[in-house]
C-alpha cells in the first residue's frame, strides 16, 4: 500500500518507455482508440452499467501513473474515476461526420497521467438503430490486443444484462501478475538466450531506411497523418491461397508484400523493419489487458531474381523464428546496439498486422470496427486490420506529419496496391521487374514532369533576389526551424555582408571559404559571396582536420568565414578570418550606395573537393550563379510569391547549393 491508499506497482519496461516518451515529448499523441459501429438499437443506461462492470473486472482501466521518490509507479484506483458520456448526434446534419469530429478532438486531447482517466469510453448515437461505441486509452494502459479483450467482454456483459441474465464471471490477468511475470522473465535463462538471438540476427546491421525525402529529424508529433486503403475480400482470398503454396499465412503474405514495396522504393537489399507483436506467449498473458505489445525487427535479404513466392517463404521462416523470441523488448535491442540517441533506430519503417477478433454482438446487433488512432508515428507504419470477418481488409499508412505530406502517403498507398495486383497477375516474375507505377504515373514522370523547357533569365541570383525584395518585400524567402526571413531582410543582410567582404579584400574571382552550420545565416553569406563575384568553398565542420587543411592549402581562399568560437581551429593560415554579419561594421552610412552585383554569367559559383579517400582531395569549380536556376523549371509570374530558399544535404556537396522550391 502507498500514500494513495491503493495498490501500486512499478511500471513494466514497455510502460517505462511510454512514460519517458511522454516526459520528453509531452505533445506527442500516445492514445490508441477504436470505434465500434453497432448496427442496431442500444439502451444507454444498460450500456453504461456494462462499462462500469468492465472497469471492475479489468483493473488496468483504473490505473493512473504517479511519481514516488522520483520513480514512476502505476496506482490502481479503487473505482473508475471518469464518467461515460452518452452523446446524441442524431439531429446533426451529418451524424457520422459529427461523431468523427468528436472522436478526433477527444483522441488528440492532452492526457495527464496522474489526474486524468487513462481509459475513456463513450456512446455516440447516430440514429435509432446506429450507435458508435468509442474507447480510447493512453498506450501506457493497454495495447490493441488489450482493447480487443475489453470490447469482447463489454459485448458479453451488455448482452447478458439486456436479456436479464447473469453474465459468466471473468478474471483478467492482474497488474501485479504482469509485473511479476516480467520480472521472472528478465531474470531467467530465456532472457539471455533471447538477447543472444537478437544480437546474432542483427549483426552488421544496415542503416535504417525511410520513404521520406524530408531533411527533418525523426520525432513524435502532436498531429496524426493517415492514408486509408482497402484490399477487397476476393484479393485477400487469392493472396491467402498463394501463400499456402509457400507455407505462408495471410498475415505473413501481407508483411512480405509491404516489405517488397519498402524495398522497391528504398533499394535496400538488406532490409530491416519493425513488426509489432502481442508479447503474450502463454494463456495467462493472453488474458491480460495490460500493454504487453513489443516490436521485433524483421530482417529480409533481397536478390535480383527474387519472386513473391521466394519472399513469402523467407518472411514466413523469419517471422516464425522472431515470434519465439518476442518477449525480449525492442527497447533492450536498441540499447544493446547503442541506438538510443535522437535520430537513431534499428528501423524506421514498420508493418503491423492486427488480427484481433472484433466479431462482436450486442444482443444480436452486428458491429463494424473502425480504428481511430494508433498513436503518433516516428516515421511510417502500415497497419492492416484483419477483424476475422469476410469484409474487405482495411489498411492504413500512419505517418509522421513532419516527414510526409498526405499526397505522398496516398501515392505510396496507390503503388502498394499496384504491386499487390502485379504479384497476383505475374506470380513468377521477379519482384524488381513488376510495374508499380502504372500508365498514368509513367506519363506524368516521363512526359509531363520532364517537359521542363523554359527560358532562363540572364539575371544573377543576387539580382533576382533584389527584384523579389522590391516586388514582395514581406514574402517569406527562408525558413529554417523556427526562423523565417523575408526577401527584403535577406536582400539587405546580404548587401551588408557583401560590403564587409569587399572591405576585407574579397574581389571577383577570389575564393571565400565558409565554415558555418546550417542556418538562415549560411544563405545570407552565400548570397553575399555571389554578389562580390567570388566563389564559395564549403568547409565541413565535422570533417577530418587533415582533409580540411589539405583543401584550404590547395584552394588558398582569401577569406574564411566562421563563428567566433571556431576561429581557433583555423589560426596560423594565410587567409583572413571573419565572422558572419558582425554588427556595426556592416551598417551603411548616409548617402552610401549599396554594393553592386559583381557576379557574371561566366563566373564560378562554388568550388568542391572530393573526399580524398583515394588520395589527395581534388577540387572542381562549378558554374555561374545562374547554374542554380537552370536545373529546374519555373514561372516568373509565380516565382516571387511562391518561392522559398532552403538548404539541404551536407555542406560540401552539390546539394549544399541553393535549391529553389515551388
């Protein structure tokens, strides 16, 4: 017993991970939610009675999380602390849309782990014979499997109560038993055997791949982004039949096809992705509502001639083997591999087949299940919901909004369906030869997008920026993290920087070395260098000192620009050390003319050096400032209003030049 007067227990490893995630990223959505559409009349009072009974039987639904002596513990409240709202939406113009809006607002609401009910349930009426039962839990309470147990028990209780019958008793696995079971496992020989298994499976682990082209870092978002698709029941039946010939179940076939799509997009021959599993290996755990789900890494090797049947067989073997070691926590796997820092992971992509039986009956009323939320995604997870019915299989692409646009997800969904169609139509064809584009997309890629003929203006980049600053001074030119810079500010700052460069001896044709981190200031400096007619030489701050010294010696820049704290690294050289935008020295006097644009079409924009891995780094000069504009098609009518400048890639490659995004 504790200060709260109720039983309290330590968190499990899974719960501690979720608790820590909530602490580090409080805005992340860690709620999972389902809506069960009930196709028949419901008695709200009896329904509420059944809900109360569920919270009595499943003590996990009464959990809150507190900190005691600096450590988190889960406390069992003696009674459920919330209420069960009944909301009549039947008079709304569009009841289903109103219900969807209500659910999305509720699932994205912040949750206080100590004070708020961590399991929420509501009955929403769409019409006299159509109701939606909504249940949401913070993931620290239960997982999808646990939610399914609650749903089935609620249907049993309601049906018994409405018929005046006494429901059969039900005993769920207790929180205490779950904590003890985990402790026993972690002190067992099996725990050590599982660790050895995963260390062997993940030896020489390849870098985690992603389908995202965004330069943003991975991290949980406060928003949800999803693209929804369906596999027809007939397609699912054909896939199941195909899988039988290779000894693969339908879930294993679906996992294989999604993995094949990941491989086609990323080109990874050695592919690792995450596969959530229930983590329940015996009868007692399979009767537990508590969060037990884990993620196991699935590693698949692709060859040039691999067919779908080959992949099905490999995935089937790999999945069966992984399931025998599913208790070893993914958190431990990452820790063992030293992949616990930000931007590090065993795998960014995932596949989750949810084969939970949602064939529920509320006093004879049939049901349809709708997933509302699987919580925030770090990157991309494809969910497939096999509800044990003969209906079409729904699948969701749940993604991090910071990494994927809705249109991207829709296109991935379309291509995935195309791949599945091609596998069924051409089962013996190597996977790499299957057409996943389709005629319309091929026409768009090869013809429409490739029709880039356009007149390129003679004006240099500094002159174009000056024109945009005059036409749309407040329009956004640069976005870097939380900083925005308008065209007017960009132009004026680059003028002052150019003046400072010329005052320190920079002339047309010179080389100016730039050792600055990624920021809006880097773009200001590069634009100023262009204006002086000089070329810039990018210097990687995290590069080897020996290579940097060789590059600077060979290039002989007139000036090197770096933050003041970096100057000591470059002392003793013949060039002048400057810092960017150094205040009063850049202010124009009254009546002074701004710096002219000395860049020319035949001038050099920047100088790059090879890595030097095969010897001394070799330099190469890249074309004039207008080089940046000739690589894309653009419309001058829309340019100033819709264009932003940004940087991406490393500082020493071609991608470190300006990119202009429409």
